[in-house]
């Protein structure tokens, strides 16, 4: 982890067991209500499967954001690629550099893992996020389809 981002006072570090309630609250702010117990189970499965890094951002000692980056090696291309699988900032501290610090850490992980591509998916309704991602240099390139059952 890159540690503290001095300009913004944001500290980025790996998520720990003590962060579970705050992580659950952040995921709820993202629109997916959950519990600390459910997050514990998900993180255990993520750690068992490998390839995903989950980390938090602190501001003034409080959890202010959450991110996860998933490293994959797809069959259709050489090398690895990284997906910013999760990004959420606490509504109370938005526009203070938390999301930028989390994305910077995700990019650093992707580079360390040798990824040639760094991408993300975002819901069409999160228009404010779209502008943020464009400002960071991301480009719209794909149309995604989903099917639930």
C-alpha cells in the first residue's frame, strides 16, 4: 500500500477485520445494504480465491472509502488486466480526494501485478461518477449486458 496521500490527508491501507462495520455502511451507501457478518463472509471468499485486493481510505482516523481491484488473466489476451471492482466514498467526505487516493492505489497495484489494462464498470445512473472517471483519463469503450437469475 502506498500509505498516506499527503496533499489530501487520506491514508490508504488494506481492509482489516475491525473495518467490517464501516465497510458494510459504505456498501450500503453504494446501494447494496449489507451487514458486517455478510462482508466478513465475502472477504473470506475473496481471500480464498485470490486475485482481489480490498483496501480502505481513512480521513482523520475514520474509514472514509472502500475500493477493490480484481486482477484477471483472460484467455482472449496476453497478460493480466485489472478491474476497479468496487469504489465508494462516504457521502460526508466526498470531494476531498478520497476516491482519487483509492483509484491511485488500485492503479499502483495493477502496475505491480503487470497489468496492461485497467478498467471499471459503472452503472448508467451514476452520472456524477462518469465525469470523475473521465477526469482520471478513463474512456468509454464497451457496452455491458447482464442477466440475473
